[in-house]
């Protein structure tokens, strides 16, 4: 026999439902974006790579004011944008308010980013 203060076997109390979370298929009280909000303040180092080159030590020591270092990329070729040393996009150099900037022309797909992690 079940009394008013006991819960029958297999039944769920209101407190039990709240602790277990929403029932499958029901609307969640907080959207997925809100559950990820805690990572929004994590700092990332964003780097734009214009090009690369390799120099010997004696070539490096010869550099001075006015020296030109030739890079691997051709003029007009897309710049690469990295977040924490991982390629996330490509773009072109622009000037905005007397500062350099990058206009994104291609964002690396999530699939391609995952492939690069392997």
C-alpha cells in the first residue's frame, strides 16, 4: 500500500525530474550556445602569415635597414590566418583606418580543420 508521502516504485517525483533534466524530445531551457558560453573568454592567438623563407645564419647577420627578404608567396596570393597555430581561413591584405587588416576570402571548413589535426 502506498501512502501520500511515499513514491511508488518506478514513479518519478518532481525533484527527480528536475535533477534528471528535460525529458527526451522536450525543449531544453538553455540553448546549446548558452551551454558553450563559458569558453567565449578563452584567449586565442591569431596570426596572419604573409609568407615564409629560410635564411642561413650568415645571410641573417648581413641584414640591415633597407634589406629585402624575399618570401615564398607570390604577390596577390592568399594570406593564411591561424588561430593558435591552426589554419582557420585565407584572405587578402587590406588597409583600414591606416592599419593593416585581412579580408577573409575563404574560411576553412570544419571537416578540413579536423583533418589537419590528425
